């Protein structure tokens, strides 16, 4: 979400634009839940995946906690108990309900959660229209974070729903109309070379960015090459057929331990039925599309595949340098995509909007980074340990929410997100 780039400079018009952006983002969350049955809202099939009902309430808690309570005079919280139930991890705000137990919350009801959203929405409308000019700069900054935060949860809604439905023996489809046209074949794999040298990375411009994208700084890159497209299902299937999941020499030690402990033999959601391979998608169980980018692979799997392929993963600085000139538009060829388009063109393609692309970079602070003061400082900074950076944005990422400097991050064993692989090579 980058609504700040289109906000008019006139104060009154600026507030009007923010009010429209708020309604647009909030409505999108509820639209994503429209295909659900009431029974779907409370399911939590894994510790890392939250129930849809919790997502809808938590993003409302964010606006209530960081905007309405401090800045709207006379605001009455919807339910004091929600301060704990729907706090995710903000230690400075107070206690929070354990993440792994969010599925235990049969109450509040779904109807109560939607009333909570309506209560917050009405108050936010009043705040945007009537906040004092003295408070407005802080409100505007937090409003931008809140809207981007809700868009992050829109992606999580989809990935978590997919996780929940995947373990249901009925194999329900989130949306049965997600059949999309396919390419006959993936684009031929080719390499684009880059000279390297001193380059600048990090956000530096107008519009919104997260604190972890700053400050912009200079890094040195050796000459490198980047694959023109992500690794396809057909290419990854060759790795599976070659015994990639049985060859310890290809894996990092922690990765091999994870493979053995969890019994991995394929990407998440792949299934062998008879002689054919299938993949569980948001449209239900479907025959594996060999031309689509491989998805739902962990960092460990991405690194092992790159080793097997005689390549490596790009660093995040390499990825950003290569992607910065590219138009931010998805090519949307995966079976789960909501906005199908054909992949075409020369040079690097499918950088945005298909799969988050693994990098070889640990999620750490940029040189000169300082954690913001207050509870909002817990948004990104405290997670800079033990996680790996992914770039690009996936088929489930809301339009307008991606940019070349965006740093997503997950633990190396996690793979329920739409995560894929783009290979890199060193140049002599």
C-alpha cells in the first residue's frame, strides 16, 4: 500500500484521500473473507497460522491501540478484554493471548468481531476528519503504518486459509473460480549479468516504507548474474526425482536436520496420486502446473536446490540492485493467483507478484538503523535475529504493497507462504 504517493498536498484534500484509502483497505479485508463459511473463521490448524477471525480483529486492535485511544478525545474502547485477546506481540502495550491458542477463542463471535470493526471504522472516520493539526503528522504516520499492516494481514489471511483448508480431508476450495490460463511452457532459463561495483540500496524517496528499509546506504557488489525468472515446478521436480531430499551433501546442517525431523520429500502442498503430481491450491487440489514457479519452499530447500543446480541464492543487495529499474507488476502465473496475466518480455521477469524470492541474506539492521521509540518500535526491529530476507512480493500480496526495497522475512524452516527461488551466479 503506497497511498501516500497519491495524497494531495492540500490539507483538506489530503485527509479526504486518507479517508478513502482507509475505507478501501478495510473493505478489502472483509471482501477476502466473503467466500468463507462461519465455521471457517475460527480454525487454527497450526501454531504459525492464525484464524481469519483473529486477523480481522487484530488489525482493528492496531488502529484502536495506536490511533484512537491516544488521539480521539472521549473514545470508548469496544471491549477492554480485546486489548489482550488481539494484541499480537507488543510487550510495551501489555499482555497478549498465546499465539498457538488463538484457535481456542470461540468467543468473541464472528458477529462481534465485525461489530468491533464497524466501531473502530466509525471512530477512525471521526479522527481523520476532526484531528487537530498539531496531532495530524503523527496520526498520518501511524495511519500509513496501520493500513500497510492490514495489507500484510490480507496476505496472511490467504496463506493461513490455504494452510487450514489443506489439512481438511474434504479439500475445500477457498474460491472455485480461480482457474487461470496457463503458459504452454515456462520462459527459457537465461542469465542477466551485472557489473557490480558500489551501489546504493534501501529506501530513499516519497511515499511509505517500513523502518527496516532505511537508511539508504552504499554496498559493494562483485559482478554477478541473475536468472531471468524464478525456478519452475518442472525444474524443481527434477531435483525431487534426482533424490534431492535424500542427499545430505546438498543441505545445510540445520536444513538436513529439518528434512529428517519433518519428513520433507517435496514442497509444501505437493502430492503424488498414482503417476501424477498434484498441488493443493486456494482453488482446491489441482494437477501440478509444471510451468508455474515452484512455491511454498523454505530457505533450506531453496539453498539445497541452488547447490544442486550449481548456482546460489542472490543476496538481497544483488536482488534489489537488479530489480530497482523493473516495473512493479506481477506476472501472476501460479495456480493460486487472483489476477492472472501472461509472463512475457525480455530481461528479468516475474520479480513482483508471483512468489516471494529467497535471498542468501540474514534479516539484520542496515548500517545506521535505530529502532523507533515506543511500542511501534517492536514492529520490525526486535525480529532481526535468526530469520532470512525474501524479496519481491507474492500472488497474495495486495497490489501497490510491493516495492524493490521491501524486506520480508521468515525463519529458514518456514514455508507456508508463497516462497520461491531465483538463482544467482558469480561471474569470473
